C-alpha cells in the first residue's frame, strides 16, 4: 500500500448508531488519523473495515 492510499470512497455519510462512514467504514477519528498511521495499523484497520462494511450492508 502506498503511503497516502486511503479507503475513502467519496461517500461521507455517517451511520448514527455506530458512527461509521457508509462509504469506507471508518470513524471520524480514524479518518483524521489515517495519514499518520503506520502501515501495520493501516493494514489492521483495512481488515476491520471489511467487517464493518459487511455489517453496514446487512443492517
């Protein structure tokens, strides 16, 4: 993954229940911290985002 690659899908709309973005699954704090995250933390978050997006689509 390149340093500035972002999972952003340009669909910033937050679910009121869990505060996850409907486009990428991140919280506002995760979006703000993305650029400063280490590659390890980004990889872990990307794995979690797959789970979150699945939950959002199934709700």
